[in-house]
C-alpha cells in the first residue's frame, strides 16, 4: 500500500530547519488542514497553491514530490 505524501514528508522533519525540505516538512506538520491522506499530485498542489503561505517556492514541493514518486515505486 502506498504511503500518503504527508507520511513520506514527515521523515524529513527536524527540530530546526536545516534546508528547504526540512523547513517544508516542519511547516506541513504544523498545518492542521494539510490533506494528510492525499496521494495525488493535483490534490496536494492545489492545496499548497491556495494555502501554502509557508512555501517560498512551489519548486520545493515539486522536488519533494519527485522524491516521493521515486521512493514509492
């Protein structure tokens, strides 16, 4: 069974932001409305475009999504 993107991203959480991916994971963890069960790019991307004020660039999400796809193959 495939993990959700949220579950995948949580392995990058750290007590302090070390890089963009860690900062993204930490912010998503704090975002109570994030779609935690989502496995589809469009669902997560749409949510972040409307609510991802903590993302400096969607590039960070796109890079994380690529890692997600590689690991979930």
